[in-house]
């Protein structure tokens, strides 16, 4: 299908924007014709014809910018007054306060800009012919003049309060991004802490999040259990320690186990691997019972639990670290030791 002017000429050559007959051709014997409708009649906005409505729209824009300013101030106050702390409740409160402050800061600027454009700035329809990518010097000068005319049209020079609200909101907003970045610099450079977790010899495996110890007899073939070390709540920073020590426990038929990362690290078909993906640290928790594959939902790294959690697909570069386990005299599953290598993403510095 092609569209050509009926008179054989390109209307843009003459700068026309309306009134040209255009032929619509579909094959040899099908010709339709329609007239370029151009722009419809301009419908002025209420703020264009009513000075009171124009002033009201300006006040509304100022209020929206003020909301942005208050949101930024609220974010800064929440950052210092509501630190994350070490409990789920304190982290939830801190994140909620910071999120609301950031939301109002951005929302105020966005809504103010849209309302300003729709109610105060020029809304006349305009059309321009296509032109070469690089315009002439005269065209560039014209473009600069258009920008100047746009600034004059917005009347920002005559609206002192509006200009002050705009500048203040835009000047304060970067604090919501810079403050967390600068505030966290230098807090903790001890990368060696990723080498050790709470797991230790004879430390019981317990169910996450209840903390109930697990007996080997409780785990059926094909089942998966999310595991944390015993006494996690008593740690100095329980959430930080949990982020390192979470484990996925899987029971298979012992005949299905092809290899382990260490001799005797499993018990009667029960194997335990770090739940932290070795790619970028996402939780690996999707288990496919028939293939014994663990899938990371973030970037689809796939690990074969039956073969020492080796990588069979995806961007991860090394297997999930295996936790050596056994049972105590009462039949409870316990760790033989900590992980033999650091857990988590491979790009972290590692002390061997």
C-alpha cells in the first residue's frame, strides 16, 4: 500500500499542512481518496479565558511543588530519625518512611510539571515539515528563539512564587539520592565476614522461620525445607547473619546422588546447599523434583543438586556451597562445620 498526493507532488515541498487530496493505492485497481483534515478548530482552555482560573492553576502548581519539597524534607528527616535497626519492624518502618518521602518528592515534581504544561503553557497545535538532521545556522538560531519564546510563554519570569517553588523542589530532590549513597560510604569494608556464617560443628538445622529443629525422619524423599541455624535470634545482627546462613535442604534417593563437594557431607540422601545464588546473590528456591535442579528466579542460573550443585545453565560461575551435615544422637540434623568456602556472588573478594 502506498500513499501519494493525487496531483503527483509532495505537499511538504510547499509547506502545506492541510487541504491536500491524498490517494490511497492498494494494488492495481483499488484507489481511495481522502482529504487531509489538518488541525481542528482550537478550543481554548478555561485558564486561557478566565484570569481567576489561570491564577488558581498557578496556585495548584505551587502546591504540587511544595508537596515535593515536603517529601524531600520528610525523606531526609526519616533517614536520620528512623534508621533501619536490626529488627524486621524497624526495617519496615524505615523503608516505609523513606519510600513515602521519595514518592511524594518525585510525584510532586511530576504532577506539577504536567499540570503546568496543560493549564498554563501554550497549547496551540503546531506542525513542522521534516528537514535534514543538521539544520542551518539560521535554523539553529530560530530554535534558540523558540526556546526563549517558550520560556516567555510559561511566564516564569513574572511568576516569582512559581519559579521559587520549581527551583526549590528541583534543588532539594537530589538529596533523596545522594544522602543514602554518601551516608553509607565507608560504613563497613570488612569483606572477610562473608567467609564465615553462624554454622558450626553440631549446630542444629532448624526450620525457617519457626526455628524448630529438624529430624532426618521428618524429611521425606522429594521434599524441600528452608533452613536456618539454631540460635539465630540470639546473634548480634540476626538479619545479617540470616542473609548469609540460609540453606535449602533436599532429600533424594541416595542412589540419585552423583557427587558431593566433600565425602560424607550428606546423610541418607539429605543434602544441604547455600540458598544464596553465586551469580548476584538472589535466593535460589525453585526446586524441580524430577531433574533435581535448583533454579534461581532472577537470571535463571540452574544448579544440579544431585551432582554437587554444579551449574548446568545460566550466568553463575560456580556451584552453590554445600553445608556438611549429619545427625546427632537424638536423630536431629546438625552441621559438621561451616561452609568450606564463602557463600554468595563470585565477584566478592574472597579470603582463602
